[in-house]
């Protein structure tokens, strides 16, 4: 019997952490664009006019990462366990929360700037 070089469950944990990190970066990008507004005198990467396309790209990448994580989690549930039961229900709840966050953030771009 050959053992995998890396645990699937560890890969699920690392992907979940990376997804949370990317969601945090997307939220930070959005907040920095809102805080700065349309002040063209400052040297900032995102203003109220140029944040939509990079924000959309980041959300699409995070969405793909969440869907890949869901597939990876399905495979990790079949992996044998030495340390006891794996709390797959908790990881599925985490994925649901991440999907809700993506859904809410994807609706933000439709809001008009005041």
C-alpha cells in the first residue's frame, strides 16, 4: 500500500486558509477604494473609478478556489484517519460561509457611488 506524500486533509486546511486570506484581500481592496474615493492627487492603487475590474477578477479567482476546495474536501473525506474523526461538517460550514461572503461581495459593485 502506497501512502500519499501529502495528506488530503492538510491540503483542505491550507486551501481554506488561502481562501480566507484572498477574501480578506478582496474586502481590503474594496474598503480602500471606498475610503480614498476619487482623490486623484494621492498615489493609491485603487480609487472609486478603477477598482471594479481587479475586484471582479479577484472574486472570480476566489470563487474558483472555493469550488476546487469543495471537490478536494469530497476526496479528503475518503482518506483514512489515524488521529480520529475528521470534522468534515465544520469544513462544509466554513465553505458555505465563504460562498455567502463571495455572494455579498459580488453584489457590492452594483451599488452607486454617492
